[in-house]
């Protein structure tokens, strides 16, 4: 695919989303171009780390930056203050300073946890999101919401922390499971439903190719999703109005996730069911004919 850059316009906190295929070996150069360095802390999880961390660390070093790596546990249960604490301890023990960038390599869990650590470490250090799930590429890595869960509920502790760069490489999806990939597609469908009927039609027409991860429709779906998210975030960064549109299906989704127990069903799976539930419950009442619909 031809690499594309989408700009999230937020005044002096604007940042690029760079989307391409198999370009991550050049991450260090991209960091340099974004003015990030000279040191970095690569945060990943125990599933993504063994597959990708060495390669990404080498890519960062290739741009002349120093890099240290830390892994947190994987999955929703790792979205905790304990994970944040382990990152802060690791960074402070290594005498990081305000120029040390946190590079979040992983799905939405790593992005949210590492992003929150970047927001509070030394009152804020640079943040680079390197999403490795489809869900994180089209949603979690863009927009600056970071945080962790509390026993009382999901995402109850957190901060807005916009990244300095979002580096999307579709090659990461090669190692992503089928179930995680489908979960991410739910958020792609959401963008079509909330903002762009033609995009929705494109998704319908290319459903099979998207499920087969065909590079061309996949690249278009990721880019268009990021574009819509970038526009909504630029218009309403702190969710005082329009940004709530991104929560389509999520009221039900969060209820499903909480009821099932966090981590028992995937976020995207809950969103898929949540969008169906929201559509059904917003349908005007239908007059019953011979007891149908029940
Ligand atoms: N901040 C936001 O705006 C925002 C938006 C949407 C969702 N979220 C959050 O994101 C989280 C869900 O993110 P997710 O769906 O990416 O889940 P995740 O981060 O838990 O990743 C899913 C699983 O896939 C593994 N994985 C990730 N990339 C892989 C790869 N390339 N190859 C092999 N395995 C890989 C992970 O280790 C994990 O086990 C939720 O906590 C949700 O609340 C945040
Ligand atoms: Zn979501």
C-alpha cells in the first residue's frame, strides 16, 4: 500500500497518524522527524513482546535513540494501577527525564496503560502509540483517552494525553488471532454507521475481502476509520458533545462487558452486540399484528 499520513488537528498538540505496511523498521527515523528523543521506553505486553519487541527496538535504535523495554501482562486484567506503577518504577529507576518518550507497542490495553503512565510520569513525557491490534489501530491509539480500570468499573481512572505520533503498520496484524481481528472490525463498522454511509456500503461490499485481510480494502478501512476519528477528536477533544458519537453501541457494550466480567468477552464483540441493541431499542414501536413481533 501507499503510505498515508492523517493529521489530528489540535493546535499546538496536533500530531500525525502514519499508516503503511512493513515500515516499522524505520520507526526511529520517524521519531527523529517528530522531534522525539534522545531516549525512549518501549512498553509492550507478554504476548506482543516476544514476537515484535526486538524488531521495534532495533527500528528505534536505527534512528539513533536509546531504548529500554518493559513488558506488562496481557489482557484487560492488566489495565490496572499495578501495571502503571511497574512502568513508573522502571522509568524512574533508569533516571528517565522529561524527554524520555514512552512508546506503547500493543493493543488497546498497552496503549491505555502506557499512555496513562506517560501522562503522569514527571507530569507528562512524550508518547508514541504503535498499535498492533486492528481495534487499537482504528480507535484506541488515536484521540488521547488513556487510563485503567477500577473494581468499581471500566476506565474509571485516567487522563487525556494526546500522543506525539501514531505509527500504524498493518504488518503487525499478521500475528493477530482471528477473534481479535474480528473484534476490531466492529469498531470499523461503527465509523460507517455514525459518520459515512458510503464507507458503510464499502464495508458491506468488501466484507469477505476484509475478513480475509486483503491488503487494499484493509488499508482503506483503517485509513478512513482513522480519518473519521481524527475529525471527531479535532472537533471535540474532551467529549463535551460530538465526541460522544464514538460511543455508539458502547452503553450496551460496557454493560455486557461488566455483566460478563471484564476480560470474558472482547471489547469489539461487546460493541458489535451493543450496536445491534442500540439500533433495536431506538426503533419506533411497531404495531403488533397477530402477536408479531413478539
Ligand atoms: N483509549 C481509547 O480511546 C480506547 C478506544 C477503544 C478501546 N480502548 C480500550 O482498548 C482495550 C481493548 O484493546 P484491544 O482490543 O486491542 O485488546 P488487547 O490490547 O487486550 O489485545 C488483545 C490481545 O491480542 C494480543 N495482541 C495484540 N496485538 C497482537 C499481535 N499483533 N499479534 C499477536 N497478539 C497480539 C494482546 O496481547 C492481547 O492478548 C480495552 O481496554 C478498551 O477499553 C480504548
Ligand atoms: Zn470501543
